[in-house]
């Protein structure tokens, strides 16, 4: 890999931008290893301090993974990577959790409406199977977390829009963080009732009903989060 030097007056942003160009060009794919720090700094024509600054920024963005003693690698653009910049916000800014829930209220009802119009028979069958599993899980007194995530993920897949799918997958990954730190309490019976309404609307190919059912479900999520006691809890909020 050969890199041309960057202009020093544009440091440190230009260093990070130049490395981003390499990642986006596909010259180094996911899992690819960057040259050693000394070599990379020489190719870019910058100091090692400036390079470390740029690498730290890209690591925070989830573009790179720095493995101590092993090197710096390109991260795959998966859900975990995409959620990295937001995880820090969730930890440092409590309001971010509420903002995230509000964003879900904007996006997921429309996704449900599109799912009602676009879902295949096989996808609807998978959603019903998922709901049946939730019922089994709830009757055994277990948490619905994994089944619930799968239910929402299946609806996102029904939309058939790659951008929407990746955004919703990232939101769901962040919801796992909220379950641990913010969304306390567990209402499996209510979750099941609301999921049944969503499934029924999608099966009926009724976009308006699917939109309303999902909006109602997420309104309950927000309300549950607001009412939940802070501190340790035995359960987890539905989402």
C-alpha cells in the first residue's frame, strides 16, 4: 500500500481523512492490517504523534481497531461498529437514551407500514414463529430480550431497504445498552399483546394499522422507561 503525504497545515483532520479514503476505496478490506506506525507516518509525511491522533479518532468512530502489540486493523461495517460512536453518548449523556427512543418512534412505525406492504409469505411465517417463541419464553418465566430483538429485526428485514435495515439494526444494538443501564422492569404480557397487534396488521397487509400498532408499542416502551425505578432490577424492559 502506497500513500502520498498530506499537507501539514491540514493536520490532524487530513490524516484521518486520508486514512478514511483508503478504507472506503477498498484497497484494504475489513480485517486488513495497516502498515506499522513508523512506516505509515513516513508515507503520510506526518509525525507519529499526529498519526496517533488520527488513529484514535478513527478508532472512536469504529473504523479502526487498535490491538495492542498486534497492530491496527480495518473494522467491518457491522452493527457493533456502527453503534460505537453512540455508545459513548449513552454513557455520558443520559438524555441520549430518551432521544434514541424518540428516534425509534419516528422510524419504526414507518418501517412497520412498509413491512405490511412488502413482506413475503415466508417472512410473515417467520415473524409468527418468533411470536410463538416469545409466548413460550414468557410462560417459562424467562426474559424476552433475545426474542424481542429478533421480532423487530425480522420486521426491519421485511422492508427490503438496506439503509433502513442497517439503521434499525444499529438501533437494536444500542437498545441492548439501554436494557442494562436505563430500561428497567419487565412486562412480557404487554409486549406479547402489542406484538400480536403488529403481526396481525402486517398479515392483513394493512400499512395504516401496522404503523399505528408499532407507534402504540413504542409509546409503551417510552412510558415504561419513564416510570421504571432506577437501580438494579430483576427484569428488562420490552422494546
